[in-house]
């Protein structure tokens, strides 16, 4: 089954989320597509930009669902994502810098890697917005040049957007710190660095988005929902700047529910007592978010769904897409004509709708 709902529908979209959860309990493949700021009958009145282009192509999700389920008998072989985005031809200026000044990094751990940022400026800039991207890796490692980062940065560079990639500290810290503490510190500092340098680069310091996958998706939730909490003591004037983001993209976020705070979700997130992890504040600076998740992901698609429901309760309109029969790392290899193949277009559509990339 494929379910579609607008986020402001008076016939509550939570009807669709509850049906989706029951389908998951019954192990029936399903897709759920939720669109921010859309009311009842949104398909008859699509949101459009100044050039008349629709922000969301919701009808395309139907043939993609058919193709993934192979109802049309045309499901082809899967293609590696990295082979589709093999080079940085759309990138112009590039440079790398450390996240922390020498000798000022908090909670130093002897066995962790050194965090850094990389600026990827497009050859032809078409927006003043900035997207920060980082990978997952169970908080044991992370790779800013892997399939969870490089294709998305190249895609956005092609769109004319500046991308900043981040290497955050891993493996997990010792000494009683939470699995995400040092990575969260790196993210907050990274956002402040990007904000401090945006104007000098002709970019907008108030249009910064964050994006991560798996453990990086959990880190994205930390950055988006808890920016009013300080993850480290201030070390210089840069820390006077805000570390809030204006939008966030969480790709199959892990560790988001209490039935899987450190591993796979034991109940698939479907049980009534599987609640949002306590480290998320969902504070007053929480931004709109886009979620993309595989329906068959052992790190529960309900992570995304329950976060979306919480955002809606707060009046924060967000997008969500789950993809039938797809597991963790759904995008690494995908068949043409499926949602797992076109998933990055959901990012651009979300930015278009929210107006952050104008």
C-alpha cells in the first residue's frame, strides 16, 4: 500500500501514519509520503514556484512504488549510486579546515580521529544557501567521501549550491560520555564556523541546512532539535554565534527510538512503548525536516515517522518519504524508476517548497 497525506490536512495525516504502523506490524510492504504545508486535496492544487514548476511531483511516487514492487514487471538491475555521480565537475573552489583551534578541542579522546570541514563551492552559484553533509557509521567511523556524502554534494553543486562536508570525531567516546557527545560538539562548532564565514563568501548565514545518514541521521536530529543546549563550554567569540539550522535532512536516522537507542530496533519501532530517545529536546529553535527511510530498514522507519509526528504536534511542517521493500542504505544501489533511485530529488523539492534555496 502507498499512503499520501498533506501535513495540514484537517482530516489528520496521523490516520496515515497509524495505518502505516499497522502495515509494518503485519509485515506488509508499504510507502508513506507526507508533504509539508499541504491541506486536504493538495493533489488538485500543487504548490508552484515563480516559474510555474511544481515543488513536489507527488504523482511520480505512484509509478515508483509500482516499479519497486515490480507490479509492472519492469524492475531492472540496481545501479551503484557512486557510479552515477563519479566526479566533482560542478565544483569550483575547494578548501579544508579544522573544526577546532589547536589545543582547544573539548573532551579530547586519544583514539578518535581529528574532525575537519571541507568547503565545496559550485562553479556556478545559484543560491546563497549552504548544506552541511556528513555520513553515518554507527558512531564508530565516518567517511566524507563515501556514498552517503559524495553523491549528494555533487548533486547539490550541480544545482548551484555550496556544500560543506564534515568529518566528525569517531569512534564513540569513552569515559561515560554518550555515543554522540563528541560528534554533536563537532556539529555545533561546524555550524558556527559556517555561519561566521558565510557572508564573506557571498552566502547567507541564516540559510544553513544539516544532513546526515544513519548515525549521521541521529546526529542531524541532535543538531536540529537541541541547538539551544550547549554541547561544550564556549572557547572563543565564535561560540557566541547561534548553532541552529534552518532545515535538516535525516536519511534513515538510527537510534531515534527507545527500542533501538544503541542498536537495531527490537520492535521495529512499532510498539506503543517505543518512544523518541530522551536526548532530543525538540526545542523552540527546531527547524523543518525532511525524512527518507526504507520501509524494511532494521533501524526502524518508524524513527522517521514518530519524529515527523512530533514535529507536526509542534506546528513544524515537514516532509517524509518511506520506500517499500528497502532496507538500510537503500540508496547505495537502486533500480532506475524507483524512489530509491530518485531520492535526492526529494531534497531539492523540499528546499524549493520551503524557499531556502531561492
